[in-house]
């Protein structure tokens, strides 16, 4: 399998972390979707990363679709419950984390890809409020006296949340979310010690 992505995209990192947890082999192909010679639309009509090119030359896109597929490829480290309320809860956590990442990426793109005179302060403020609301929601919903988002077992929920929080650290170091989110900070410390996170660190030197 080949993964088209960027070293700074949190959605790509989520896929990379899942790959590592599942012990799946793949080749990472760095892709700048803003470049004139980008090949991304050959595999994803929306022109977005991550995009997984499978061994039969088919492709999957959208990180939520990709990681759900990856979880079926190996019984190692099952990350999604098979059905029922537990599965819905895990996906809901992923959705909040993805929403946070989307808002943070939107701010970054607005500030780096659009001339200052054309930037929209109201749009940026709206995305910032989404980030703060998501942090408050996750901290409030984190179960008391449990190590992970959905209880005692590591799941996709934790990996998605960890990737979202790491992206905040990369792009918005001035946002000291740990001061207000003690439970999330404790989760992040556990995740940062895992090989899957250490092997897929966000690279701030890459422009995308």
C-alpha cells in the first residue's frame, strides 16, 4: 500500500499512527496538493490528502474511511468496536477530533495561503471558537478515573484526539490548552510515549 500525504497534515498522521498500531507495511509518498504537478486528483477527485493507494491500484480517501478499512486488515490492536453504542461513541470522539483538526487547518490555510488584506477575521474567529468548544467538550466528556476516551482500552478515539492535540501544539503553541484540560493532557502524555506517535511526528519543517 502507498499513502499520499504530508508530514504536517494531522489527518495523514492519524492514518500513519493507525498503520503503526496495526503493524501494517506501507510506503509514504509526500504530496504537495498546492503544487501544479500534484498527482492527487488521479486518486482522489477532491484533491485532498490523505489518500491510500491499495495494492490492487484502487484508492481510498478521507481519513475516517481509510482508518476504518485499515482496522479490518489485521486483528492486531483492534481500534474500533464491531458494533453498537461503543462503536458509535468511538466514532463520535473521532468526529470531534477531526472537527478540531479541520478548524485548525482552516486557520492555518487562511493565514498562509491568502494575502493578509484578503483574510477574514470573522472566519478565523469562528474557527478558533470551534477549537475551544471542541477542547471543552472533550475534557468534559472524558470519563473520570479511566485512562482513555472510551474507558479502559485504547481505541481510535484516543489516536484521533492525540493527533488533533499534537496539531495544536505544532500550529498554535500559544494556545496553552493543557492548563484547562488536565485529563486531555494526561492522555497526551501517554500517547506521546507510544512508538506509533514517536514514529510519525509532525514535521514543522515541511511547508504543507
